[in-house]
C-alpha cells in the first residue's frame, strides 16, 4: 500500500509508542566501478530502522533527496520501481526544478543535465504524476522524491560492498567516466532542510521524519589502472595491448585503455600508460562510500515532535501523520 492509499485508508491514526527509540533509517551511496561504456556507476540504497524492518505489515518509506556530481550525469534510474512505486512532490532543493500542481512542487526524479536519460517507472499514482523531468543544463544535479510500498524483511539484503544494515536498492546514477586528467568521481548528497535530505517511515501506524542525510561519496583511481585494482601493471598492459588500434573508433573509454576518452586507443594513450606504469608500487587510489544514519526529526522535521525528539503528547499525535505528509508534499494535491 502506497502513501496515498495509506492516507485514504485512514492508517495515520497515531499512537504513542517508543518504536523509533533504538534505531533509525540509513542511506548509503557506494561506487560500483565502471560500466561497459567506461562510466562511473553509483548505487543508492536505503535501510529502514531495525524496528521498522520487522514491523507488522512492513514499513512504507519516503525520500526527499538531492544529488550533485562532479562529472556529467549520463543516466539516473529508479532501479526498484516495484518497491519505490510512487513519484511524490517535494520541497525544492536546487533552483532549476520544474514544479507541478497546487501548490507548485517538483516531483519524482528531475535532473539538470545535457544528453542524459532519466528512468522512473513508478506505477502509483497512475494519474497526475510527473515521474521524470530533464532540464537541459550543465549543473549535473538530481532531485529525487519517491515513496515506497511496505518494505518487509524479505526485501532487505546486504550485497557485497554495502556499508549499512540490510537494505533495498533505490537509485543508480551513472556519470561520465574517468580520464587521465580527471581521476576522481564523486556524488554529493543534500536536501532542502538546512542542506540535509530527508527520509520518513511509517511503522505500526506511526509516521516519523528523519534528517541528517548529507555528505559525499568519492572514488579516486590510479592513472593507467584499467582494471581498478590500484596499480598500473602488467595486467593492465595486457588489456591495453589487446585494444591498441590507432585510427579505429572504440567505445568503452577507460575500460579499453582510452585514457583521454578520445574515442580511440592510440599512441597518445600509450604515452599516458607508459608514464603511469609502475607494477612495484603499492596499491593506490581511494574508495570512500557515503554512509548516513538518520537523526530523528532534525532540520525541517514534521511538526508535532518536541525539541528533544520525544514522542509528543496524545493531543498532538493526530497531527503528526498529516504533518509528515504535508511537509514532504505527500498529500494528494489539486491539479
């Protein structure tokens, strides 16, 4: 059941409960290497709170997050639209977002980029939704406001390289790959609430906002290191030698030894590799994923929570669910 259905069904009958006292949601951005075109792959995963994952009926979640990349955005995809099934309105994070509805709000996944694609096959709501918007530009920023159906324990996994609790995938972002003069890729996370993004959960009919979602995931590689093992050595030379064909156009960028991304693996690339070749060097480069643990309430949190983050008194509890949805733009709006 998605956010709109939960409101319609009246499931925001809030009860006083310390359900969130022990755990909070987490988000990670990890670097997934290079794709077949030599572009950086960045994976975004979200874990509900430990209590939420075991909640009766699962834990619907919502996200309101912004991303900025230091390399050109190539693709942005909701890679789990069966679970993140709702394109929702949110609060503007950047300055370029396209706004829809009444009141005006950006919706779903929007990107400021040129020559990029955005994929978001959300199935709910089926009408009056704007799942994707591309604004032509060179800021390489992404706005994403998505809601989920109930996330249950069986949805949660811990794939190799993950840095958080068992989680569900949400976005995959690909950006222009490395060159010999641009060896670092990064994705910075932010939001509209004092620079922080927001996640929210509904657990056992209790709706709560979480803030603190900001920071940067970064990866830097060694020049000439085609297979990304940390050094330019004989293995990389074997890959390069197999691709070396001056005058022949090639795709694949760094993965084929096209270090300057000219579209050919030629003498210029050989010179770059020769200058970087150092099999005796210790493995280098850095891979720093972003791991963020949410803070209950926090900047821009829904009204009804006290300054100390404690559970509000019963008189204000009935407002909490609507405050959450209103502050995150989740309530159905007039078109």
